[in-house]
C-alpha cells in the first residue's frame, strides 16, 4: 500500500504552540518566532464583517464579483492592469499557493532561504522542490544565473521543474530583490518556460518604496506570472483567512484559471461569504484602510530597526531590513564563542538555547531550507506591540513606540540576553545575567 507523504507541522505554527505552552506554565517568553502581526482589527472592518454575517450561501468558486473587482482595482492602482475575471479568491493566500502548485504541476524551484511552507507544499503534491540560492541582501528571488544552472541540471537528472516561487518583499530576510534581479528572473523564466508564482503578501509593508521598490515579476514577464496576496500582513487579519490570486490575461492564464477553480471547487467550494464582503471593502482601499496600513508600516520599521541595532551591536551580521517585520541575523562571526561556551554549532541548537535558557523564541535558518550548520535565525518583531488590544492600539498610534514600556522592556530584555549569551558587559552598564 502506498505510504502518504510525511507531513510535519509548519515551523512557525509549531513555535507558536510551544511558546503558548511555556506561557501557560508561567514562564516569561518573548515571542519572535511567529509571523503573526500583533495589531488590532480596524473597527470599520469589524463592522463590515458583522453586517455580512447573514451571508451564508456558498457563492461563486472564484469568489464574489465584489471582491474580485476590488482586488482588480487594488492591482490596477499598483500598475498591473487587471480584470475581475483574472482574479481567484481563496480562504487565505496559503491555500491558493498550494492549489496553484497543484494546478501548474511538475517540480518547483524555491529560493534558499524561503518561507517554511513552499518546499513543504511542493512535497505534499508529490513534487520535488529544487532550492536555488538568493543573491546577498536580495531575499525571496533565486539568483537568475543559478536558476538557469539548477533547472538545466534538474531536467538532465529527470526532474520536471515547471514553476518558480518568489516572495517580494521577502520572508524570512526582510529584504527586497532589486528590480534588475526581478527583470532577469523574468527573462530566465521565459527562456526556461517556467510559471512564476509571486507571493506579494508583504508588498504594502515596504518602508521606503522610492529607495527600495518591490517590483512584481508581472511587470517583466506578465504572460507567465501569477501574483498572490491577502490581508494577513498589511491589515493583521490572519484569522480571517482571505487571499486573492491574479492570473495572466492570456490563453495560458485562462487554462490555469480553469484548473485552479476546479481544484478550489473540490477543496474549499468558495471563500467564506462574510469575510469576502469585508475583504472587498479593504481591497477598495478607502482612506481609513490606507491610513491604518501606513501606521502599521511605521510601527514595523521603528521596532525592527531598533531590534536590528541590538543584533548588530552583539556582533551578528544582517542585511538592512527594508520591509516587513522580519530580521535574519547571522551569528557566524560568533561561532567560536558559541561552540566553546555553550556547545552550540547549529542554528537549531542556538534557537533552543535562547528559548529554554532565556525565554526568547526565534526560528533557525534550517526551518527556511538552509543547511543545519547555519547560525542564522529569523526574528519577527510583530508580537512585541503588546499583549492586549489596548496596548496594541497604543503602539499603532504612538509617536514614539519605543517609549512605550512594554516595547522598551522587550528590546531591553533581548539586549540583556545577547549580552549574557556572549559573555560581555552590558552596553548600559548593567552586569550580565546569571546563566
């Protein structure tokens, strides 16, 4: 009897559950493992959801016309001509990504590092993920030259790569691939006949779009690029589970649309109707939604920059964070000390030491497809904004979020932990913590 593909829990969700158990046991924990955005729901969206609570019919598989029209407008305002018939909606961008991999078929090229679920989803559909390194400081997009080499080698070995997944901006690195890199990706995908699946769920969280624009591959290879996004990150609506996909406006796009909606009809039937109504309002981007997202973006930048300073002061290497709330510090320069003092030689061991001894939760680079020996960790600052809705609302509206005691305490605690971990004198004169 055929054995099912082994399925392990998502590393981010597993870390969330482990940290929750520690808190229930009374332990003090700073959670920087999760990608959950710790911000309150915009009140008008709560009202829109409540108004639509009576909408209980299945609805169209591809999503309501109102939501598809709003999503098309969202992309139009970002320079991507889009018609509602090109849009497919789903219960989160994550299911849409899975269904797209199934609809495209074949093996999948993924960046290294990349979000924890890309390679896992490829394996779940029986495909083989092929990892291709990113360029330094340009997370989310495989090096186009190495992409050509990897696809050529994979096909010679009997693989069947048909798609490449990219993330712009990137999780886990918090960086953005340069426009020229994305352009060269489009050229390579055209030469290699690959579908580009571009996960752009963080595109509204770019700190300075003029300095570091997050260019969609759809600008450079529109005939073969599928774009996905949702409201999980920009509006902190992870629990609402809503996502949208934009397919190419050509014959290939129409064929992919038919396969994607066929898969959707067999898995989720249609997205939740009340959530679609609220999402349609959000994607139409009225002023209060735009202002709410801008406030969140400012908060992410302020706290991420402050946390990056602490990692850098400790001696870790990291590329400047230009979007999102993610940092990807590399403790490689500190390897000798970590091995000799703590017996730590892998990222997983370092993450385990940090959470068990100090109560600081992060994820190792191995969760994102990197080798076990890598001492890179992903830190997400999005759970530091407060434990209550009142605190999170205050953080969102604060002129100086770093002055809020609960945010300051978390930053100071991380600084103390890094000081003790490395056996150094604390920067502000405090003595190291007891190990």
